[in-house]
């Protein structure tokens, strides 16, 4: 059975509250030490006591009832080991909650962690710029390793979590800071990627004829489908779980950066290379991921029972929670229409190519049984779904001396019948000569004696 995480709590006791605080700690079965406080301030004593992580919030709430309000000087730190029979009894009392995953950190610790993750403005902007530039380089190099490296240094987990935490604990300043930092982070990432990609193109540091859409790392951000929601929702839930259980958020921060930094860099590349399809597709990924991360984190926090410190503010917090959840859900639903269209477009494109390939193969067989379909490329045009089949390039293998007249018109008629519209069909023929190899004959028998 795993040991519960331990916290050591120090609470300053205001004048006139010592007896009430001691009585509350006794009622909760807490093993404590109370010492006099001689600094001459409004506090007269200090209570020091260990608690299982799951007990921190309930015990602090009990102390609030005894007169220790949220402004009272309180310190909560992690402790390695506690030797105390009363603590063992308290640990057993909260052990069932811990086994069910209830060893989450207290509301106060959660807010402190959110503040710690939200780095200073200068550092935040600098690290975001560096991350976006590296991601842009990785996309243009078509290097997955470089793209992953850019995510490691992206400081995006703090703002994403701060907005959700600020909502459920009724900390409006924390919420607004989280929203501002998220918007700033996305704008800075797109701007940095745009300027860097434009500089590379202007200074001819990339091949002049480079088409970013031919790069695998870029093209996969061109047409997002509904599966991007899974990544974003999972990142939001993982981020909150890592914070509320006191687990390191470093790796989870990489997961959140996966959802934001590469598509933001792809938007910048699309702007620099004037590719509207890429700007729209990657832009939708960024928007959906930001909204989904916030929504999943918000719902997870409320589900886990985090509420404002002041009970009379819970109704206001609930109203803010419902309002923000509704706004996020509606925005995601609207963007999901585009994602659904792209997903359907991918299905249609795959089905259409399969039908064209089958029709071309049948037509070539009808023309000459020795004709062979070597390669088929279907080009579809349009900025947003649905895209139209515009051009089909068919590469045909023919034996030496065969007549190739009539191949293009025949394929054109057959393919247009399949797609039910006029398309440009280009037939390319390649002479294919196959040599037959006869295996050497073998003989068996005995050699005649000389």
C-alpha cells in the first residue's frame, strides 16, 4: 500500500483565536505544536502540524470556521517523514480518500502552483519566440525531432491552467491573467514564426521552389480532423491532474505545447509563403486546441470538487463556471463543423481516388491486356472543404512497340464518368520491357568410365 504524501502546515494564530484553533485541531485529531509568536504583530502564536495531502483542505476549512481567514499567514510545505501515533491515525482516516485519488493538493497549493507556472512576461515572451522559431525550422526541415525539441521549452502550461483554476476558485485576477497570457502566447508564436519564415524565404535560405505543403510535418497541419480534439482534451485533463496531485508538470507541459506550438508555426509559414489553405487549417487547429484545453481543465477541476474559499461566493463561482463552459463549448462546436468537414473531405478524397484507380485499371485492361497502371495522382482544389477533383495524372506502362493513341481520351471519358464532372486527365506512358529468363537445364547421371 503506497504511503500518503505528507504536508507540514504552519499557521499564524491571531489574537483571541488561540483556544478556538487548538480546539479545532483537537477535534480533527491533528498532532500539533503551538508556540508563542513574539514579533509584536497581530499574531500571538504559531501552530505547526503535519497532515496527509488529502487532509490539508478539510483541516484548513475547519480552521477558517475557527477564525483563520484566507489572509492569515499560512505556510504549506512538503514533508518527507512524520513519526507520530496521532498522525498515523489521521493518515488511516484519510487513506481511503487517497486510494480513490483523493490525495489532491489543497486549493491554496493549487493557486500557488498556478502562479509559479505563470512565468514573468519577459521570460514568457522570449521562450515562446524561441520555441516558435525552432518549431518553424523543424517544420521546414521536415524534422520531427526538431519539432519535438521546440515543445520542450514552450512555457504554455501555466496560462492554460491559470485561467481554469482562477474560474473555479473565484480568483478573477488569476483567470484574467491566464486568458491574457494565452492570447499573447499564440499571437507571439504566430508572429515569430511568420517573421522567421519570411526571412528564410527572402534571404533564399530555403530552396526557391520549396513548396511547404510537400513536407510531411507541414502537410499534416493542413487538414485537421476531429482527432485533434482528443489531443487537446487529453492535454487539458493531464495538465490539471498533474497540478492537483503535486506531480511535476514538465512533461505535461510538453503535451500542451504539442497541441499549440507546431500548428502556430504552421500558420506563420502559411502567411510567409502565402498559402491560405495552410493558414486556415493550422489556425483552426490552434483555436480548437486552446479552447479544448481550457474546457477540459475547467470541467476536471469542478468535478474534483475545487470551490472558492468563501462559501457565499460559491454561487457566483458556479455561475461563472457555467457561463465560461457554455462559451467554450459553443465555440468548439462551431469550429468542429470545420473539423467534421475536413474529416469527411478526407474520406471522400480517399474513396474518390480508389474509384478512379479502379476505373483506370479496368479501362487500360480493356484497351490492351498488357497495359499497366504504374502511378495515379489526384489533385483537388479549393481553400476549404468540399474540395473538387481538378486534375488526374495517370502513368501507364506499355510494352515496346505498342500504340498509345487513344489512351488519354479513353481514360478521360472513364474518369469523368466516375467523378461526374469535367476534369483534366493527363496520361503519361512509359515503355516497360521485361526480359524473360530461362533457367539453365540440368542433367543427372553417371560419368562413363574412361
